[in-house]
C-alpha cells in the first residue's frame, strides 16, 4: 500500500474546520486549524495561534512539495520522523505533523532509537514519530498514541529509496541537512548555489555587498568559482549599464564565458517584489540576452506569494521560475554525494528543480541564443 499527497490532503481537509488542534508535545502552546486547500495535492492554507498570548492567528502554507515528501516516505505500520524526512527544512513541518496526527489513519508513537557506535549498538529513548495504520483507523480529530510504535526500534540509518529517473540513491546518501555552517539562511543558500555551480561547471557572481561575509577562513568573494568582477564576463561586454544593475543581484551563473544559465534572487527576509524589480531592470538593460532563467529562490512556504507576484503584468517578460529552499538542498545533496558534473547535466535536469511561475506565456527571444549546452 502506498499513500499520495492527494490522500494526505483529503484526510486533513476532512478534519472539522471550526476546531483548533494541539501539537503532540504538551509543552508546545501553538495550535493549528485548517482553512482551505488550493487543489487535490495542496498547498493547504492553515492558521496558527498561541492562545496564551492573545495575539491574532497568522496564516501559513503547507506546500505540495512538503506533503509529497512526507507521502513518499510512508509505508504501512512504519513510524517516520518528520524532521529526518524533511531534513530540517520547511518551518511549517510541525503544523503538518500535528494535523496529520489528528486524522483517522495516523497515530503518534515514540519508538526506541538504535544508536550505532563503531561495531556496537544500543537502544535509547526515541523521538516522536508518526505512524500510518490504514487498517485500524481511530476517531477523526483526536490525537491517539500507538502502542505498536513503542515496541519498535528505529535505526539511525534510513533505508528509504528515492529515484531520479534512472539514477537511484538511498536517503543515506543525502545529508541530514546542508553542511554549510553559517548563521544567515540567505547566505547559506548563496553558498549552496556557489557549490552547486562549481559542480556543474558554472562560475558564480555573488552580490557585491555579500562577498565580504566569512565562510570558514575565507571571504565569500574568495571561494572557488566566485567571479571577482562582472567586467570579465564577455556575455555582458556590450552592456555597461546592465553590468552595473547586476552588481547587487544575489547570484548569477555563467558558463563557457558566453552563457548565463540563471539569474537568481534569494528572498529570505526581503520582499519578493524587490528581487523581481532588480531582475527586470537587468533584463531591460540587456534586451538581446535570451533564454536566461530568471529565478526567485525562497522558502517553500513562500511559493504562493512568489507565484502571485511574479505573475504581475510588469514582470511577465521574466517568465520567472521558483527555486524552493528544499529544491536547492536536494540539488546540493546530489551534487555533493553523487559528484554530478556539468557534462551530465542539461536544461531538463536543472529545470526539474524549479517551478514555472507563469504558464502559457509566449516566450520572448533575442539574438544571443544562450542555453546550458
């Protein structure tokens, strides 16, 4: 038996809408309730509140990508830990976990944890898991602890398999989270894009005002693959004003001295519109450059906001793509663990990690004919 994102969305949308649902942990004061779903596979709009503060509820989005990742991890009667499956990404994962645990086929449990040290193992107190038990449903809208999970032990080494077309890898091959040790999430994503670029044969421009940040013992501007000056890029040689406009764009990939596979704005705390505006200005100042990916990189839960703003009339010439943080993490993991190279990567592969924001749009072409290949 397998479960899909549509099954999970249907179960959550079947919860009573006028009810606030508690987190599984009794020490967490946050409550969540269902508002609506944008489609059969999500995303799901929810509200959350802390009833002890008296503050108004705030809205959040449970993305389709997050729901699918959880669905793909499930098999009947096997407990899973949301934090491990989602690799610590998605700050709405606890909201999804709480709602799912209230649906009839899902229970919570705390199985033991098998800790492996050298050649010995030890069972220790486990963490909270959610188990799918489709043959023994409980009452809708209530939390129920499963005794099934309590007599199981979970290995630290997961065995779930993920398949990318003909390339099969195990979750063991994916790091639990990006091993980029910086405090700023915006900078972490920029460094991940630099390292992805190195692996794929791209040289990377990083916004002038971000090059001075330290990563390890080096400034970001000194990292391998980072371009020191846009004046060295032949593809921009005829566009002095465009080079100036590009100085503060978060990340630009260059290839072979004449191609620009992607222009990217990382929107973590600033507004999406500012990033779109910078990219649009760059595009307007270099009108003959074509076949460039104009990309907004943002948190998964910001997907709807990115798509809505990128679809505005003044930005439609960008044909913007949405590159979620989880997509960056997944591509970074593949590059690091599978040693992907630029020779093996084409446009179709790269586009698998990005979602078009505007559909059914007439493509505007120019004379440069830039592409990945």
